[in-house]
């Protein structure tokens, strides 16, 4: 049997039970593709059905509020995607009578839908010819065809050029949905960035990387270096009402629209960072930091050391003379408020 068909058979046998594949629709493809960007399948599996139960149709999503959508996006991270999805749904309701268009140019004119999502809706959602290159497809195809172009724009352009010139195997044009999904499955399971399981791979008979025993991906230019950042997060609770002092992240800030406990920069390798106010270290703060909880997190290139300080309102007032007007008490109930992931992690240190 042709290796590409073997790949599709393997994928159909192993992964057809994914909920967005079982309940096919353009809307489900739109939601799942946006959820799957930067999030693993196992995480999306925990959220997709619940999200669809709350927003069963594109209209129900488009007519909803940002607050409600981001609340039900909780656990998926990268909330900008939730806002993009909502903006796209609103636009489709207002300008396309609630029907997702299937023309690439029209799709990319919709807010929140970029070239990848547009191609995925066409190829996966409607099983029509298009090439949707996510990181898995890019990696697998560069290995199978032994393309040594730098990862990113150049490699994508070359793959699109070959696809448009009909230089891809016919199955890419005859069975777009299955070939995309099976390549994504392969990239996730056997053809990983740092490890390959060629002995299990249905494409091993035709893969040039396997033949040459050369799996190296050309990552192009220099890797962006990691920047160190130390933050202090204050837990000030109003225990009687089970509330915590916090604020809503403003437009343009990291984690826009989410709720965070008062957070300040202690130390940053990037002195121009303005995402949080700086807090001067004095004896009082040093004393509080001695008992602080600690966890690490990442945002973009920043590796963050988070110190979590529990203190009372008075101590906080003496320390943090900045932006007090923005802080309010919010119910600690997870389901009632849309706290950022780092803030939820901070709650582990509540005393
Ligand atoms: S044979 Fe190996 S390198 Fe080639 S696609 Fe399969 S897992 Fe990747």
C-alpha cells in the first residue's frame, strides 16, 4: 500500500475519536484549530466539549460577551486566542449571516482568522484543496522531502510553492482533510522535534530524512535568548468575604482582560520592561520576601521567578504606594472570576 494511505489508515484508526473529528462542522473546526494553536491535544480534549456545550453554535458564541468567553476559555491559556475567536464569530454573524465563508481571501479578512486558520477551515473543515502548515506539518514535510531551508517563512514559502505547482503527492489534493490530520498526528506522536520514532512511522519507506539518517531541522537564525525576570505577587485577602485584592489587566498588557493579584517587578534583565510597576526593595519588603512562596513561569521570552507574599492590607499599603486606585476585592471563587494562570498558582500559597 502507498505510504501516504498507510499514514491515513493509521491516523483514522488511532485518532478518529477526537471530539472535533467525531462532530464535524466548520464551526467545530474553527474552534478546535484555534484551541490547538499553542496548546496540546490532551489539554484541548479537557475543554473542547465543555466549551461547545456553552457555545453550541457560531451565533451563540458571536452574541456572547468577552467576559463569558474568556471565563470558559480558562485552562487553555493564551487568552488572546479566545478574544480572536469571539471577534471572528461576531464578524461572521454580522457580515456573513453566521455562515463561515470558504474563500481564502474572505476568510483572512475576518478579524482573528489568519492564513493558517483560513487554510485549515478549507482543508480540514470542508475537505477542499488547501495547505495548512502548522508546526507539525512543517516539520514532518521538511523531513520527508529533505528540505533544508531555514525553519519559518522560507520553508513555508517553498512548501506552498510546491503545493500550488501540484508537486505534492496526489493524495494532498484528493484527500486534504485526512492528509492534514494524519500528518498532524504523526508530528505529535512519532516525528517529534527532538526525537523520531521512524520504526513506527507509516512514512518511513518514502521519508528522505529517514533514508539519509538526517533528522536535523534548520532552525535558521539565532534563537531568541531567555530574559530573566523576578516578580513579587501580593496575596491580600478579605477572609470574611473570601475575596482577594486584584486588578484587571488593561488593553495591550500581558494577559489582557484577566484578573491578577497586585504584581510588581523586583528585578528584570530588560530594564525597559513596562508590563508591571517596579517595587523598590527596602527592609520591610526584604522581611516579607523571606517567607514568600515561590514558583516559576514563562511569558514570551521571559523566564519568571514569582515570589508570592501573603500580607495584610496595611503592610501592603506601606509598601506599594503605586496604582492603589486600580485594586479592588474580587471573590476568590474560581468560577466567578477570570484569574490569570499565575494568579491561580499564587493561590496555592494562601494562608
Ligand atoms: S520516517 Fe522518521 S523522520 Fe520520516 S516522517 Fe517518519 S518519523 Fe519523521
